[in-house]
């Protein structure tokens, strides 16, 4: 079951940028690309915990601001030699609003 | 049900074994005991730690994260006291842990020579981090250290302590240093090299006693010589640590006896590393230990594998000493030598042949061909065809030219390049052809040159050979992987084609990626700002986090805030505002910077707009401590207070900072203004420095005091303050218009030449034009970014907060 929550207006996230959603289990970075696609990833680089929301967004990738690891926003996988994976979350842009699938929150509280 | 694997000892061999097991997807419940209170680090690299070339953190191979990720139960600092073979349980003082398979990897213990005084304080061995730290602590300049033992370990200890300033004496029982690896001639060259570094070497010296009352004071030898000592390091050898195995009644010779599968006399117990004896042989170098780790991992995973010791080569990890030895070089009937000496260069090479085969090689001073000789030794092939020129190395074989790369090209694919990790040439070539085109990538993919690093040069040569022209082309590489153009080409085309936006540059110059990358975007943003100040609009999303957030991100995601302090001068009101802000925002650290201002560290992102707003209210603006732009102008007190000052250096510094602040540059720019040649503002290691003299102002540029250290070079002598201001603004503009992004002034000047810069500045019309262009840019960019952003605090906070929702 999905449970999409309206979190913000699309224009509140800068193009080629990100904003952060706080949750009880850590921050989620919500990215907006140059062509208005949106993606949501855990805001924590598996390398040294860098905030991915502060990275430079290029195409559908983001470069971690601390040590320049590059992640594919679609899959959350690192594109370099390192076998890193960041948790991704379902998110979509609809009618100028950004909707985040909050099923993970329900799972958390049920657990 | 998962098998229970218990490992005693977290050394390099057992760490590598666990890596192999987990890499192969093996599932065990692993418990790892270690007597040392830490996990696995690269023991080989203790010598660079001792000499100060590396830190402990840099040599950790498996951090806490790694163990956690693999689910290893770590018992660090918890020595094992007993093995109960009947019920298959291992006991520490904290209790018992059952095992299905047990691995003993207890390594070795240093040998302590039984002389009086060996228990005194200040006597150490060289085995682990505690020993290394003891030697570091004792190696303050002027301290006296005695190293007993002139083998590999002893000499690395001696060189490390000498590098830290201690007066070091090495006492060696044998006639020459490193007698197990070197012949007397090479040992002599090594001794001369060490003596030239101030290390005293006493060969044929037998230690009689260590003297001292509370702690060590001196070492006395059998021949009566006395060496005063604050620290004595015993490095005479190691013996396998077999006490646990003995107590458990396993078969033990000199080490714990193992078969080809690394199994001990108890089928459920295995052993590897320096504590084992295989085929009557002990092992101390890392390469065979890694082989054992591979074999034992396979055995535990139920695969077939057998350990066969191979020849090993030795290198001494002392910076600046080049020696290599491999194989057998003892004199024996039927053996012949080929020797080459060049006393002028301190080069010595000796090859030992038996029949048609190469048996051993010793090289000193020039070891470039070491790997090639080592390979010939291992292959055992006939060398009769090239015997005449053998000593000159592979470059002279088969009529090939003396190309330094020929030696590497001649190596067969199975030639071992990285001894630490057992990586052969073929694997490195495969990795390069699969796309690894930088040294870092080759390291990541293959682990070659990732341990002790002595094979780095070889790996680079293999890269040059495999990549051919494209590797040479890296001398002036494209800007990044998104384009084939160099930085210089891009700058030129932006101007000549009138490109005024990042999308325009990417479109018209044929960028190969969508939206560039984190390397080209900030560069393009800078070039467009510098070239089209009034047309281009700064693209915040193309800036690195620090410039985007106008604060420096720290490792924990907080920021540091540095308000501008003009010329390093402040007043009680500013200091009060800083103190108030520190209280109000719970700033964990306040630090005075090298650029004469105050840094507030540990500020949370959402607090940035408020703290800026508070500083603005107190009349302070951003110090741009995060910017590729003007940072600081450091000053001394000049004629205002100083009895030596020749000009108002403080005032000039403040006026220069007010002229230049807010300007974006290819890399950071720091200035210094000193009031007299005593140079208290250290102006002569800045990007731009002014030294005041009675007759005026000496302007010099292109200094550095970071990764490189370099004195500034004289640019221009000015007689008035306005002339100083015009020259420095013009020079800064020249730099802004011509340098490559991220190149500091000294790097750029080295490329274009100081004479060219001076010619541009000395021409009055040209100087004025540069100055005018600089001021035009300042009319747009000299604004306080903090004031701009403090007005929109909402953009700095999370966009949504779902923390409460989870509790619903």
C-alpha cells in the first residue's frame, strides 16, 4: 500500500538542487533535476555520512559534497568503483506539488 | 545453522583471510579476539607512522564499520587464555566462546635479548602501535636513542626516530647491516647512506648490559663502548607466538605446525601468519602470509587449495634509500657473480648465477630493474643468451632501445608487481583496459600499490604502456570527462564565441553529458562570472556546498562561520557580538584563524541565516572564508604603534581588503602587508604580498604556504598607496581573466611566467584597463551574501518535518 504525503511545492526545491525532509529515522533529501524530475534518497553518504542534499546535482546524479562520491538518483547506487548503495524512496511531482510515499514511516511505526 | 568461526588475533593475515571469506559470500558466525585493543591495521606501515609521513588513521585497513557490516563479533583488548579442544570452546577472561572451526593467528613476539637491564623503563620493541607511539614520544629533537639490531625492522625504527630529530645509534651484532638480505658491499653502501643522515652505526657490537636506575640511561657493549640512551629499541628478531598452541598440546616445532591446507594437528583448528611453521619454514614477510590467507579462506569455504611458499623480495621502507634483494646470494661452490659498481652515483648491483640460471640479486642505489630480475629468479629460466648484458637490465636485451618503459614492457603477464597483495602485471593491465585510467582507480580495482606503495612507480609505468598516447595526453587533460576541451580552450571559446550561460557552453562546445558534473560546473560558473560580469547571473546550484551556503561544511554536516575582520583589526563591540552569537547558537568551538580573524565552528545549517543577521546588525559582513575569492589581508601594526614601522601597513591592509573583498577568483587569494622588512605579517609567502620600506612599497606575488611552500617573487615597486591599490587590483584581474579554475596564483604564474605578468602591469594603459574591468566586476559582486540570504531563513530549514507523523 502506498501513502503519498504532500510535502511541499515543487518550486520550493531549486532546480538542480535539493531540500531536506526530516523524519524520525533520519533526513531524506528530495532532489529536483533541471527538467523537473524529482527523486528522494537518504540524506547520508555511506562513505562518511556526507549530506547528499548539499551535493551538486548533474543530470540524474548527485556528487557528495564531502569526498565527491557520485550517486545515481534513480537507483541510489554509487557510480564509481565503490559498491555503495543509498536507500531510495518513492516520490512524485504532481500539479506543482511534491508527494512522498510515507509507507516507510508506517513500516517503522508498525515494527 | 551457520558455522561458528573463532579467530584469535586480528593481524594482517587473519584480516585478509576474513576479507576473502566475506568476498566469496561465505557465511560464518565470526568471533574475532585480539589482544591489542583495536582491529586490523597495516603493520608494514608503522615505519611511515614513526617517521611522521603517515598517521595511524591512514594505515587502518578495517575500521569498526567494516566489522559491523560483516557481523563480526569483535573482542578487542580481550586476550584468549585457553583453548578447550575436547568441548571446542575458546576462553578469555570474560568467558567461553564455542567454535566449529578455530583459526590461530597470534603472530609473533619480539625477541628480547637476555641482558641485564632489559626490564628498565624506556626499553621497547618494535611490533605494534604502542611501541611506535613510545618511540614517537621519545624522539624529540636532541634525545638519544639506541636501536639494537640492524635488520629491516631495526633500521626502519632508526630512520623513523632520526627523521623526528633524535640522535640514533644502531648496534648490530653482525659484520654488516641487513646481512640476511644484503651482501657486505651493499651493506656498506647502506651504512654510508645512514651515516650521512646522522645515524651512527656500530657493527660487530654485542650488547652486554642496559644501564640505568629508574629508567634506561645507557647501553654498554662487550668491547667496552658506552652509548648514552633515553630510549632503547630491541629489534633483533621475532619468534612465533605459540604459547596458546603449546598449552593446547597441538604439534609445535619452532612455530605451530600446519599442512598445505593450513590445518594444525587438530582437524578443527587452523593457523596462519607468523606463528606457523610450514615444511620446516617460518614466515615474516607479508606476501606469503597473504598467500596463506587465501589458502585458508578457501579451505574453510570447502574449496581445494594448497599453500606453496614462493620466493620473496625485500625492500627497505626508508625514504630516500633504494635497495632491493631477492633470492639466494650466499657464496657457494659453482656459483658465479656479475657485479656492477658506480661509486660516484652510489650504485651497486650484484647478480648471483648458478649454471645458466639467475639465483639471486642484490641492488643498491638503482633498483628500477628489481622486478625484472626477481621474475627471472622465480622462473628459473636459462639466461645464457643474455648473460653479457644481463646486469644492465631488460632495456639492453634483444637489441631494444634504452627506453625506461622497455623493462616493464618485457615483463610477462604473470610477473608479480605488487608483492603485498600478490597482484601480477596481467591483472593490472586487465583493469586498465577495462577502464581504470587513474592510479586511484587501479588501486581501487586491483589493490595494487594500495598497501606499502613501493610498487607505485611500476604501476604507473604499466599504465603508460597500456594507455599509450592517451596516458601521455594526460599532461594537459580535458577539463573533465564531460568534454574533450582543455580548461584553456574553454576559456578562450567562451570569449570568442560569446557564450554567456552554462547551457550555452555545454551546447555549443559539445558537452558529452547532461548537466555536466561536479568538476566542470563550478569551473564554468566561475569563467562566466569572470568574463561576463554584467550579463551572466551567478548559478548557485553550480557552486560547491561552501560557496552555495556561504559557510564551510564540516565533517559532521555543521558549518563554520567567519565574519570579516578588516586587516585583522577588531573592537569591543565586534568581540561582544561574536561572544553573544557563540552563546546564543551554542557554538562548540571558537578558534582564531591563521588569517587574523575568528572562526565559529559547529553552527547548524538552519541557524546560519539568524547568526548572519546578528552579525550584520553588529556591522559585520561575510569573511568569505569559504570562497575561491579574496580571503584575508594579514597586517602588522606598522607606523601606528611599531617603533620599526616605515608605513601605515595596517591602514593599507584595511584599504586593500575593502577594495578587493567580494571578488571571485579561480582559487582563494590571501594577502599580507608588512610595515618593514622584518615582515611580521609574513607577506612573502602570500598570493600577493606588500613589504613597506622607507622609499615605498615592494609588491611581490606567487607565494605559497600550503601543500607547497614558496617565497613570493618581486613584481613591482610602488611609491604611493594609490599606486599599490591600482597595481594589486590590476594583477588580481589579470589572474581572474587568465588562470585555470582552482589554480592558485603561484601555479598560474609558473605557467605564464612572471615576466609576462610584469609586462602587463608595467604598461600604464593596460594596467588602467585591467583596474577598470576589476572595478566593473566589483560593482556587481561586492555585496554581502550574508545580508542577501539572511532575508530568507525558510530556505535554510528542512522543507518538511515528518518526525511527528511516524508516531501516529
